[in-house]
């Protein structure tokens, strides 16, 4: 495909010129960095051409600065507003796969990319599946295939094997989102651009629809009055990635098939994805037995992240547990191993990076939705699953009326009492600090660390006080100033005072 068309150079330049942005951050994922310099060169040439052809301009317009962001502090699918703020950017142009999470402060323009697809084979597979399915079909897709959806729909209607008279073979397509995104404070701009799309949208699925509205990964659609998603079968066009995992988990009651456009074949075996849901339920049971919860802040740009953090903090505290907040980009087992006192971690991030495969972690990592089920006494998992935390904001807080009653733990095989009276929080914190100061002078207890992990520390201060290693700055009884000592010089591979003769 043509380079300028694939990267939407003309549309991007019009967006920058229309809103008079002068400092533009271009965010690339790792796999597209190889094209970043060429994109900048072509985009700058296009902007210069628009400036010269603009007869209404005064001629003294400031130069437009283009800055490439080669790395992101958090997931590459989210708009990196933190990185863009380092250069005082006016907007962000986001390239590649995106979760379409709303921004907080900066406007954004999304370039989805245009992946190739075998049109005839895709239509043939879709029509054959529609004829064998007992339910209407809802077609969802990765945003990299959004450019071809209009052609797929047209070719499907013209297909000789597709029967339009059978209501069971109805095929509906989700709507393509507008590539423009403005933060909540700029809703007027967003409303002005609401009807502008990338030229590949299809509103046929919502014509005359007045029922429930759905949105996932930027795709939106409406159902007829009285219908639900269980009445449809899902046909996904795209890769087996995080966006598809979101669809499988959220609509786990629907029959789902995937069309792999790169291999031009249908994939109906989703047992691996279904198994994920069973493991998530197991992690919820693990979280119920936790005493200390670490809240991992995995985004600083998705709108509402501060609100959900405070909401989760209140939820955990009301359940009688301790909570600590950790700001961490791209968690891994080595990073989280530095906090062994935490029995479970709660990951606050966008919908498409929320699921961490925590099999290699010392403690499980759960989502805000799973935390709502685990820490809200009496809640039942109905099978519904929510990936993004936007739907959880302002949910009713936990009811603490029966929190002091014993709870049955499936993992421990018996009843446990895990509620602590929160009225004595201040006194408990003072006791924890006193305990920490006292045990700093008693580091002989080498084996106490493991026993604390097994028994369950009541707070991070208590756990830290009983750790064998508490850092390099360990005070002793002698508090008088000491003279400094010159350390070793050189590199660890061979210091200057070492006799390395080989």
C-alpha cells in the first residue's frame, strides 16, 4: 500500500493545520519506529505545502515542531501524555495498535494503519459462517482492518452465496470510531467533529436501533430494542491479540469465531482464551485471602485513573485490608518481587493491558473489576466481565454491615475472619512504626522473613521490620559523626587494588 495512504499523511496534516498546533508529538510503537524518520519527512513536506498554498494566512505563522516519541512509560496502545508533556506538546499523533482509551489533557489523532486483507476469501468465510449460524452475526474487527470494512460489507451483499431473506443470516457491522479524540474539557470540539469519520464507517448496524449500546476498543454499535449480545454470534476479523482477548472475555457467553486475515483462514477453537476466564476466577479467590494489597498505577493518561485509584483504596480499606500505591510502568516479575509483603497486586491500566499473565509472579495481579468482586463481601460473579475501569467508577461502595462475620475460603478450606476494626487505624500505625524501630536493632532474626510471609503481615511496616535485609543505611548505637572512608576505585570487573594478571 502507498506509504502516505498507510500513514494518513494528508489527514494528519489537515488535523494539525485546522487546530493550529505548533508542537506535535508523534508516538510510535517499537515495530513502527523504522518508519518514523520517513513519516516526519513526508509529514513536514505536506505541512509546508499546505502553508504555501494557504492564501488566507498572514505569512508569519510559527514553524510546526514534530517530535518523535520512541519509548513510552506505560503501554504503547495508550496516548503517552506524560512523555508529550516533557516537550510541551499541543497534541499527540498516535500510530499503530490502540486501545482508544480517553485522554485526560491532550487532544489526539489516531492513525490505525491499513493492514492487507484478502477480500474475496474473507467474504466467502463470512457468508459460509452466516449460513451455518443459528443467530445473527455481529462483525467486530481490529482497527488496522477498518479501512476495508466498507468494501467487505458491499462485497458480502453482492455475494451469490449469501441469503439476505433469512433473518438468521443477518450480518451487522460495528461502527468505526472517529480518529479524533479530545479530552473531556474540549467536548465542544469533539461534538463538532462527531460526524467526521475516517471514511470507512458503517452505520447500518445502528439504523433504527434503540436498544443497548456497546463499545469496546473504540468500536461502537447498538442493538434493537429487547435484544442482548447473547442473541448474536461474533465474527472477529484480526489478530489474536489483546483486543481480541477483550472481546472473548467480555462477551464470553457468545459464540465467537476469528478470521485470520494474514493466513486467510477461520479459527473456531478458542479453548485457550476461554481458559483465561477460569484462571481469572481463581485469582479472585486468591485475592479474597490477601491481607496487604499493592495498587499498581499503570497509567497516568487514561481519563479517570485518579478516581478509580481512590475508589479502590476505599474498597480495600472497607474490606479490612491494607493498601499501598505504587507507580510502575510495564510491571514484570523482577519489579514486583521487590514488594514481597504484598499478597496481591491491583493493576490500574487501560483495558488492553490490564490482563497480566501472573504465573511467573510471586503474587497474583488482578484488575479493578476483579477487586470489586473479591473485596465486596457477598458479591457473586455472574459470568459478566468488565475490562476497562470506566464502567466501575461511581459504583456503590461495599456494605460493611456483615464484614465481621467469618468468611469461607475455598483455598484454605475453612472459615476465616479477615476483618479488622478500622476505628483503631491511627493506633495501629503508631504500633507498626514502634515495632519497626525496635526490630531494626535486632537483625539476628534471620529466618523470620519467611514466617512473616506465610503467616501474613498486617502492614508493610511490620513486614519491613522483620526482614533480614533492610537496606544499606542501618543505624547503630553510635550516633556521633564519623569520618568518611574512601572506597574502592575502578569497575566491578576489576578494581584498581586487585591484582588481575590474567
